[in-house]
């Protein structure tokens, strides 16, 4: 990004609406900030039948799909490794703990995360669905050398609300 100036200040909201989340820049390549937790992101879907009955799927582990896709690849792409994780981080950064989109950026990040999940479910599971729900299980990573005699920190589970998606059907 360019240094702050009059033009960049005036047009930053417009520029950011196009740049984020696809072309985000940060310095993590040069000074990585490793994760302090492992996150498992799961999704389930629901489909409302013609009679009004609802069918809810079991949980599908999106994180496991990502891990499997890079596990045996000697040169995995940055996208394969980080797309879902960065979408979740951006969602949390814009929503806090209440899962309500209070800004346009928050709404955009919610749609981005929802679309990634919907596409992955459609690609790997098939079937019809109209709604999806995410569950994120966060397990803290203990600092090196601090696990002796200490019980592991408890996992935190966050259940997001059901989101309507464009109908996906096979």
C-alpha cells in the first residue's frame, strides 16, 4: 500500500472495497505471526423440501479438506493453505463476538466466508442445500515447554447462525 496522503485518505473506502479481501497486504511474509491456536472449521447444510420439511446434514470438516489438500503437496499454494483460515480471521476481526455485521466490510467478510463454505460443500459433498451453518472449534497451542504438569487448555466452540445461500443442487 502507498503511504498515507490526501488522495489515499479520501479514496481509501472505495479502494478498500475492491482490494480487500483478495489483495490484502501485510508484512507477515517478512515477520510471521504464528497462530496461537488450532482452528477446526466445520459446516453443515439444510435443505427445505417442497412440503416444508427440513433436512439437516451432518457436520463436514472444511479444515480437514484443506489439510489433506496440502499434506502431500511439496509446493502447496498459499491459497490452498490460507484461504479458509484468513477468511475466518477476517470474519472475527470484523464481527467480534456477536456475529452481526455492523459495517459494509463485516457484511462482505460474512459473504466471503459463507461463499467459501458453500463452494467447498458443493464440490465435496454434492446434494441440495439452501442454508449453511459454521461451527469453529478453537484449541489453544501451548507455548513450548509449558505443558509439563499442566492440563491442556479447554477448546472453545463457536456456533454461527444459519446463513441463507443461493440454492445449491446436484
